[in-house]
């Protein structure tokens, strides 16, 4: 029987060390759990300062005992390699585990276990957790804003039709593929605009007219981002070409346009569209608030798109230009057929980031009085029947925006891989 | 051939002139019918509105120009704090993203993916309307760190009370100048014969010791005034003395920091990953120690990748601080483009001044960045 040195974990007494380590680790977690969630301090005999750190110390001791190289157990080796390479790493790992337990348990309680799901009024919310009844009751408003309930099918129908037209591109026969860009860049925006004008806005064909002030909620977020997104792309492309043009007037006017919009915050641009722009129009002309906002956001984001596309144009080797010119191509044919298709492929991630920023900027339109999702939340929050549920509302909106933005960024990453061609 | 060059330019010029002409004409006409004279003389008029939080002396009897200055300083204050905090947090998270520790790596990734995909305005609202509203009232607030109180009305901390602050500041500036020249000398020395000084520690010593001596011989004196709970009425309490940081500022700083740090973290990660393995190995093979490899080979190159996009983020943070208007933190947009414009009705002048201010800040930082970029660019043949 050889002596066991407890302070030097080794392979010979693997099981013993494994057992001690696991026990210590479990003790650390238990101490933390009891202390924080059940109000019992099992190490209260120690001075307060040490007692506070006992979970960390126990956890570190546990991880120290199981730090045995080449133990032969696959799981243990993997664990050691990933979270337990040194004392410092072990301390960080234990802190993170404790932090996760510390935050996940209350969040889970609030979200699901103590939350209220059934009911129609505020009185149904009795638990300590979230009151999802609030979201349920207000969901209609959060999606459609002040759009009349009876007419909401028009919004749904518009979105479904636009989506269908958008998806059409995938099923188009091969011989028409070359017109696809044309379809997406010109035809689809026109179709969507007509649909929104006649179906959502109404006023003709026996449909009741709904003013843009009543539009709101998530559907308004989609409308504003969709149109700004469609328009800012061609404008940004022209600006990028203008900035790289040989003609000084064109170059400098594009440059100052881009630098101007990039230098000011969006909120001041929206202020401008709300209070300054009407002064610039002939007396008596009225441009709808929504259109002014879309124009403002479009111009703002176009400047950012232009800079991204310029990056792609600069990254192309000169040989591409020279080769196209030697074939006798003019300026527009050279750019449309040779340069832009390659440059745009290079800047997919950049453009996706700009579009993401655009979607995240849409809540700002509250400054001109248009209430999309976040604006509706702030309105609902002040309703005397439903006071005190701002947390639920913001969490709900956060989840919705997170899903939209995260899936967009994931999609752009896929697109980038798909179009990645070796040069 | 020549018409091909002149015609598009002429058209562009014509287009711009037409649009501007159309706008100016209409603006002139509109102002005439409303009897407004274009001009900036209103800046000298009495503002007659109060601002909740200001860094310089201000009250309603002062001019609009003064109110503008208060707003500008508040904007710069929140940007400055935000930039410092988000740099620290961003660098930490960026390094954590590359950690060999699985848990740390994933936590950092989770943090980045979570905070960068939620609109900043929503985050500001969340902190201000949901999270900070859950804080205790002044009378129930627990003592933090022995001296501060975090309440629903803001954070109350001890305020420093200085004697002879100017002497202290002058020494601080002298210390900075000394550090600058010392670093220049150390660099020259290293290029000449390779001697290396512990630059960081010597700089730190100068920075700490020189101002500290003014306490001993310069008559500089520092004491603190602590916040004390005071009863206004039966149920109304407030804190007196100390320094009160309004909840608007806290919410705004928190949201800006947490949001911008995600972008900076990605820049830092990309910068460190952008340095080829060969650089590390080559440096090690000529006998540099690991800390020297990091200090002399990796960091100078990584910074070259990290700094330009990070400056962009600083600019974004400064521009995003204008969202303060949504939670009534008195920044430039709220004070000037909001209250002052409502009172004077001078939409064109005020929006123009506000935009020009942001434009100046942006262009100045861009110019600085371009200059820096040129300075550190690799000289290729």
C-alpha cells in the first residue's frame, strides 16, 4: 500500500480523486444554492468574508482534484482540456457556472414558473413572475397599431401577397433568370407600393380609408424597413459609383452627400423631416408623415450602403477594369456587367450589417409620432388599466427584434458562404 | 469625347442647384408669410427654461447659447464615459472570445449575439423604465461600499471637495508632458542600441507621484462630502450633499456601453486573429519572451487592425447618445432641438446648428483617424 498524497492528484488513485473532486464541486454548488435561494448559510461559522467565497473555494478545490492528465476517461480529459487547464481557468469556470445559476434560476422563475398565462384582465396576474396576459391582450395592438380591428385582414393579405411575390423568384424558370434583378429591383417595389397604397391605405374599391397615423406596431416596422431597404440600395450604389467617378463635380457632390448623412445622428434627420422639411415645400403642399420618414431613413442608410459598396469596388483588382475596357465596354456596361456583380459579392456581410442597423433604427420613428412596436409599448405602458407591466413589454419586443436580427445575420453568413468564389 | 465628360457634370450641377434653389425659395416664402426673419440673433435671448442636469452654471435667465452649451457638454459627458467603459468591456469580451476555456468563450459569444441584435432604443427604455424603476426609494436604499446610495432617483456618491485644484491640475498636465517626452526618449534609445526601459511602470510612477507631491508641499487638499438622507415631508425623502447622478445618465451609459462593447469586442477579436501564426513563431524564434512577443510584435500589429473600426464605433456611440432625448436626459438634441425649438419656433436655424455640431464632431474624429491611419500604415515598397 503506497501513501496517497492528497495534494498531488495522480492517475493511480484516479477513482479516489474523482470522487473527492466531484464531492467538493457539488458542495460548492450546494453552498451557493442554499445561500442564495433558500437563505441558509451552511458555512455561517466562518467569518463573513470567507463564507462569501466558500462556493468558489470548494469549486476550485474540486476542479483541482480532478485535473489528472491522460486519465483514460474520455469525458474527463475533454472536460479538463476545455474548462480546467490551470487554477486560473478553474476559478473562471467556477465563477461562470455560479453566475449562470445565479441568473438563470430567477429568470426562469420570472419567465415561466411564476408567470401568469391565462386570463383577460390585470387581476388575473397574481404571481410574482411575468404577466403574459398583458401581452396576450395587447398583442393585436402591438402588431397592427391603431389599425381598426375589422380591417386587419387587409394588412395580413398585403404581407402574404408581397411574400408570395418575393418567393416567386425561387421558382422562376432558368431562361428568365437574367431578369431576376430587374424583377426584384423595380417590379417588386412597384407591386408592393400599389398593394400598400390600395389595400392597407384603402379609400378605393369600397375599402375604408385608414390614415397612416393609425398604422403602427410590428407591421409598421416591416413596412418602413422594407421600403427603406429597397430604395437605399440603388441610391447607395449610384453614390458609390459617383464617389469613385473621374468627374470632379460628380465625385465631390457624392462625397459631401455621403459625409453629411454619415456625420449626423438619425434622430436629427428625423427631426429635420418632421419640422424643417415642411418649410422647404411650397405653402399648402402636404407630404404624408410616413413617406417623409421613409425618405429620411432611405437617404440616411443610402450613405452607409454607399461606403460599404465603395469598399467592394476598391477591393477589385485594376485588371478587371482594364480587361472590360479592352473589350470596348462603355462606363455603364463595364460596371453593370463586370464590376458590380463581383464587387457586390464581396460586400454581402457589410450590406447585411447596414440592413440590420436599419431594422434596429426603425423604433426611432417615434420622434415624428409614428408608433411602431416600441412606440406602441410605450403607449400601452401608460394605459391606466395596465400600469406596471413595462418589463413584460420590453422583454417581448426584445425577443421579437432579437429573432428578426439574429436570423438576418445568420442568413447573411450563409449567403456569404454560398457566393464565396475563389479568386 | 469632351462632351462625354462635361455633360454629366453639368447635369449633376443643374440638379443640385435646382433642388437647393427650390428649397430656399420655398423657405424664404414660408418665412415671409409667417413673418420670421432668418438669423441667429435669437441665441442671445433669454432661454427661460430649466435644465435638470448641467455641468456648468445654468438657470432660466441665461441665453439660448448657454443652454446649447449645457446640452453639448451633457452629450460630450455621456459619450466620454461611454467610450471609456465600452473600450474596457469590449477589450475584455474580445479577448474572452478567444479564450481556450469553453465556458468563457461561449459566455462572451452569448453576450455579443444577445446585445448586438436588440435595438439600442429598446435597451435604453428597458434600463430606464423597467430595470432602474425597480430600485428602492431613497429612504429604503442600502448603503453601497460604505458611502453611496443607489436609489430610484439616481446614484448618490461622495463628492470630492478640493482646495487649490488648479495647482493639482497643472502638475497633472506637467506629468503628462513628462511622460510624453520620456516615451519618446525610450523609443529612440531602443531604436539606437536596443535598451528597453519598463516604460509602463515609469510612466505610471510619474503620473502618480508627481501630482501626489502637491498634497505634501503644494497645499492641495482633498476631502469628501457624503450624501445624507434628509426628510422633506412625511413620506418624501431625498439626499443632500455628495454627488447625484441622475437615473437617465445611468440608463443611457449602461445601454450605450453594453451595446457598443459588442461591436468593439468583435473588432478586438478580429484584430488579434488577423495576426498570422507565423508572426508569433518568428518572434519566438529570435528569442523574445512571450510577454515581449505580445508587447512588441502582436499588439502593435493588432492595434493597426483594431483602431480604425473602433474609432468608427466611438463615433457611432457619440451619435447614438442623441437617443437620450427619448428618456429626457438633457443632451444637445433634447435641450436644443427639443425645448429651445418649441419655444422659439426657429426650426431651420436650430436643426442646422444641431446637425452642424454633430457633423463637426464626426469630421474632426474622422480627420484624426485618417491622420493616425497614415502614421501607422505599413510602408510598402
